[in-house]
C-alpha cells in the first residue's frame, strides 16, 4: 500500500459523498491507495452515509468511535490503522481541496513530512488575526519554523507517526513534535476555500486556553526529550 488518505470526521453528513468522490479522483493515479475515515462519534447521519459509500468505493475504510474523542484521538487511530507508506491527512470540511494530494505526494519524496500552508485564508478577519498571533506565539517558543501549524492538510512518511506519542490537542504541534524527533519537513502553499457544508466545530475562545496549556506541555517535552548518539557497540 503506497498511500493512505486519512480523514478525521465529526458531523459532516452533507460533505461525505463529495469528500470521498474527490479524494478518490485525486488519487486515481496513485496505485494502490486507501481512504481511511475516522468518524469521531458523529451524532448525525455521517456513519450511515460512509457505510453506503464503502460499498461503492472498495478503497474506503471507516473507523467509528463510540463517542466523540477529539481530533488528536481520531488521527492517532487513523495512523495505527493506516497501511500506506505515505499518510496524507485532510479535514472533512473540503476547505482545502483534495485535488492538492498529488502535490503533497510529489513534495514528500525527499523529506519526512509536508505541511500545508494556507497563505490566503478564507475566514473572518478575527479568525485570521487569531491564527496569525497563535502561529507567531507558538513559533517563538518552539522554534519549529512552521507558518501554519493548524492546517489539517499534511503528509507524513509512515515511520514519523506510527510511534509518535499523541495526547489530546497535540495535533496542533506536529511540526515541533517531528522536529524534536529529528525529522525534516517542508511546507506547501495550498488553496483555502470557504466552508461549503455545515459549520465549523471550533471557535477561537473555546480552544485558546487548552492550546496554551498544550503549548506548555510541548515546551516541556522539547526540553526533556532524551538526546544521545551511540558512538560504538561491541
């Protein structure tokens, strides 16, 4: 299996068909590939629609959580279930076009990971300002050199994430987590569209304090991670 497209999903019933169809079309030249959707305890009709789509698209696998556990948990479960040598993550809201997947596959050939960068974001001015501040604040303390850590469109070589320790909320800090483990990454500018279906599940105020606490945790991890090189074994 060369490619896994991993989609964490929560209450996105309206986008399910278009999402799967566009991912499938974008990956048609990447053989073999699979689409893994992790339903994070949706309370709408998302799982039933995905089940019907799995009968139609043999590449689609669906993992359903009993209750909502959060995006970090959904990504963790997807990483553990992925069979691909490259794992591309994309959000289910279609704000970032699946048609960009081949560009990520090309960009990751000579590095360990590729992170999307929404240089022209289609959001309210308040969200743009909050995101810009959060990225600069995070970058100052973590020195991870990432412009858009919060973008859900990413590509990983499978070895970078299979054993990566993930806790709730730490998906926001993938650049720093990979960098502290010695991996290299590139950034790829991508399109950002307005949400086509439903509404955003995240708000600025709702995630500000948890994100700050998580930042402190990552700073602690970076300062305490074991660093050594074995010179010789006999």
